[in-house]
């Protein structure tokens, strides 16, 4: 069964467990995906190509941007990802611009992409927030994302969307929700909002635990 993939206007897309075929035309560029691990079971990744000799490189980066592994059509293997890292960026690169082909990612034990990683119509763009006081408390750290993440009024997936955090954008965080799944963040107007923790990374240590 093929996994679901959500387009992100050129940004990394969310990817879950299952088989994900990626088609490359001649002269195509890399495609980038965001994979979220689960703490409950190992997350594994392997790749293959159609035709089998179609040359490719799969590059795996941790939340800090470090390359942790590479897969190619020459070296076939299955990676077990360290699930202490909550997410990985997976870049799939065709190595022969003159050829067309398909790379198939086979993933097990990943979290299915949540609505927090989907783009929403006419979002309000979140900008970096400076050091400031808010009604909910002082900013303790900054968070960012490798994808696009909805910012919500309350810490639940049904709450109103009040902004959007995008790649290379940072926002100030001031705490965790009671269940530990959401970061509290401070908007430009100094109001409290929330962002799903599995979809972001800490730019500076938050030390909320």
C-alpha cells in the first residue's frame, strides 16, 4: 500500500509508512520529504529503483541537518533510524540527468503525516518573534521546522489555525501543553498559540522537562 504524501509548494512533504514511488523525468531535480519517527517501534527505511539500474542517492539528515546515512542503487540496505530524533529529512536525488526512472521508498514504523504538516488556504505567515513577555510567560527558546506547520489557538488538532511556521522561520516558545505534545508559542501580537511538537525542532534548548 502506498503511503500518503502532501504537496508543500516546493517545501519538504510529509511521508508515512508504506511504499512511496517517486517519479523522475529526465533533468529532474531532487525531491525532499519529512519523515517522523515513532517512539513505540523501530523506524526503518530502504529504497529501490525501477528500472533497477536507475542511479539515485537517498540522503538522510537528522533535525540538526547532519547527514546520518546514504542509500544508492549500488548499495542496497535497510536503515534503522534512531527514534530519539523525532524527524528526519529525506532527500532523493536522481544521479543521471539524461535518464527518467522511479525510486521507491519503503518505510516502516513512521508516524503518518498529521494535518499540522498540511498547507492551509490563505494562512497567516508567522514571523520570528523577539524576546518578549506574553500573558502565558516569558519566551524560553526558539523552535523551527523542516516543513510547514500550522500554529493553532489551542493545543489540539481541531483548534483554529492562527498562523503558519515555514522552513527557516523561527518562533519563540514558552512552555509545553499538559500532555507534553504541543509547544506553547508567542505570536507577533503577544498572544499565546500552540504548535505540534512532533513537527518542529528546537533551535535553542528549551529545557521544559
